[in-house]
C-alpha cells in the first residue's frame, strides 16, 4: 500500500513539474521609476514587458512601480542592494560618486545642438555603458534631452542668472560647484520637492527638459522658459546583474532586445518630443525668452575652464573628457 502511494505521489509530482516546470522558474523583475504611471515611458515599458512575458512563455515578468511610489533614486538603489527591487530608472547624477564618467554628457554648457550630441554619443555610448558591469548593473541604452531654463523672471543673459536660487538634484556635487562658479545659489532638492520649491519661492530657476517639465507639472509654477541647451539630461534603466543572471541566456537576449528597442525609440524621438513640449509650454502661456547674442559662448567659456578643473581633480576621467572634446571639435570642424 505504501509503495502504491509512493508511486502515485511520484507520478503526480512528475506530471505537475512537467506541466508547470517553466513557470516554476519564473523570474519577476521589479523596477521602480519616478515616471508617472500614465507617461509614455510607462506605456512603452509595460508593452515591452508583455512582449517579454509572451516570448519567454511566462518565465520572465517585469513589474513596474511608477510615480515614485518606491521613493527617490537613492532609496531605490538601497532596495536593489537588499533585493527588495531589482532595477530602476536613473539619471547620471545617481551614479556620480561610483562612476564619474557617466556624468560627462551632463556637464553644463558643453553641447550646442542635438546633432553634435549624437556625433559624440555614437562614439562614446558603448564605452560609458560598459562601465556599469563593474557596478554589478546591466543597462539597455541611454536616452536624454537638453535641459532648458524655467523661471519666474525672464532670463536672457548671464547677468539675469546671477544670485538666483537654482535647483539641483541631490548628490550632484559637480553641478553644485558649477552653479557656485556662475555665482548662482544652488538648492539641492529631490525631484519630488521641486514643484513646491517653485511655488513657495525657495527656487527661482529650474533647468530640466521641457517634456519632463510638462510631465511633472513644473510648468504650472513658472512664467518663462529660456530655450538654451544648459546640459544634456540623460536617463537609463539599470537592472542588477544578480537578478538578470537568474535568466537563461535565451531569456536574457529577449529582455535585452525588447528593452534596448524601447530606449532606441525614446532616444530617437527625443528631439521631436522636446520641440513639441516647448510648443506646448508656449501655447499654455509660458513666455519663450530668446537668449541674447553671445551669452551661450560666454557661459561655455566659463564652464569649459571649470569642467577641466573638475576632471583634473578626479570628478571624472580627464582622458575621457578630452576624448569627448575631440569629438566635439571634429564635428564643428566638419560642419563648417
């Protein structure tokens, strides 16, 4: 009797594992982001998540926590470290201390145009992405847009900026020192507090891509926008290498293909999205301020000296900074 029960139990076990074995090894990858739940990013990523689940027969499921429900980026990194989360969306400043090179694109007043930025990125993105492996993260491409100046007083020249209280992300020590060099008063706040800061007068200026300003409703607390490329604000999705390593090679390939495709689309659409957002800001009554002639060149000269000093001090690899400048010079010479 015992032998018969053992055989039946064994048979049932084999049947169940045969039918549901693939699902027994299913991996949930939990990803947190500040992006609002109804944002285009969330829609695109959830669509990619569904395709990944289908292509892996349910072995891989992406779970997204939007709108900052898991806290700011530093909190998300802590949760990834202890395994509560497996990935998140980040800006370059979130990894600045561990990986200074990732901040190169975001140095203030370096790039003059989308075309110039693309020329450099085509030659340096792969090198920057490879550095995340040493941090035990996997990335799927970069996307970004140029920050413009949002303010409650018109900013058309450098003198208009001096003394103003300007927002900076927490932990961005390079931009903090840069703003001090420009004689501004930097105020470090989490993204979630900027709207209140603009409303209460804690902040006079915030530099951010126009499409993000619209998504986060910052435009409801300012009167002017100065369309000048302050800095390239880059974002990316990073998943812990440990969590990603739980996937089979085939499933990893599926995830890489889908998520990299999303980021390629976001990145290629960024110039049009930025232009549309600028148009939307003007249409709702935000006044577009034209920078006075020569102002960008003046700021670029000041920041060029500062950026080199920071590289020499070790904030980022000076050789990579010089490499970036060589590509910029190549582009400008070829464009003449």
